[in-house]
C-alpha cells in the first residue's frame, strides 16, 4: 500500500487530512522559550492574537525527525511504501527533517519529495496524490506526476508591511526602511520554490487590483487551475478579491484559505495571496 505524508504548510485541515487517510505533521512555532505545534496546539486565530501582543518575534521550526520516526516504523512494519510531500526546501527545513529520519530506515520504501511548493498548491498535490493512489497508480507514476504538476504553479502575494520579510531575512534593512518610509506595498512572486520581489505599488488597493490583473493574464480560466486565495487577518480583502476574480474569470468556486502560522511568521498579518496552476 502507498501511504502519503504531508504537513500543515499544505493548508489542509486536520479533519480533511483524516478523511484523506494521510499522515499529517505539524510545523513548530516558537515564541521565546515556548514552542507550539500548529496542528493542535495553536490555531491561526490564536497565533495572530499572540503575535500582535508579543514583544518578541516568533520563529518557526520544521517538524523534527523524531515526529517522522513512529510513522516510518509503522510503514516498515506493515510493508507499505510512502511518499512524503514536503514544502519547498528553499523556505522550510521540512524536507531535510524527513530525509534525516528516513536514513534510520534503509529497508523501508520511503520517497521524500521536495515539491518546491507551499500553501494550497501543495494541498492540491497532496489531494491529487491520494486520488492517484486510489486509482491504482504505481509509486513511480505518482512521483512523476507530482514532479510534473509542481512545475506549473505561481503564487502572487501582497504583504501589508515589510517588517516581517526583513526580520525573516527575506529583504535587507535598507529596502525595508525605504519601503516603510515611502509606504511601498510590494507584490511578491513565489515560483520555483522561492520568493522574489515582482513589483511595487503605492497603496494596498492598487496592489490588490494589480494581483487580480496578473492572475487574469496568467491563470487558465477553469477549475483545473485550482485557483485559491490565501489570507491572514485580511478576510474582507480576500472576499473582495474572490468576487473580483470570479467576475473577471468566470470561475464560480474560488477557495479562500487561512494561512497557517508557519507562513504568517515570515509574511506578517494582513498578507493576501493568490495561488494557481498554469497550463
């Protein structure tokens, strides 16, 4: 039997993970001396409240290898094989943790994949993988399909402040200072597993409108694009963007996902993003 492993950076809920029958791991959120699993010890809502009241900047940590060990033991014992679908190794240490843990099980069929993705696009790959398993696809066929569709993802996103990107090492102090003084609202692009600055706008309204324009230009206007909106403390903006994209593209159902704490740590509250698969 082929078993699928994923984690909370896929934005899949615990209930859905259970329904899919997958092994599901947390990311770790660290506030000073305290750490929390983001699957059952701290929710996005609780994290945002804590973030706004905290005097220290939180950090993230990948699930430690020890969390994979009992899962790998079960897989080996049952004679199953596994596909571990990890977020991009360029922004997370999850892939390394899964690899390190697998080294203790040389006789187990464990395939750890750096999907180069994060967020709902990763969630889509997880759901597709479960679907392919249920259809009777071989493990090599599934891995090939995962690697193929993962190459066709784009995520445009807006951040309300450059503070978190700077403190997380994503941009330098000079750029953060200039951006704050001029009230620049950057539009960022997540592609090929990493974040890059795409362009800047002078207001949030312009930035969100520009993202809608970019999505209309590049996203196929079908459900196969798996168009999704991600937000953290920006639900009103997310609903407005969904309505705009639905009207522009004729896609009736557009998923809105709460970003997990592990992503908000680096982007900050007020972040709004759009994820989709290109042709």
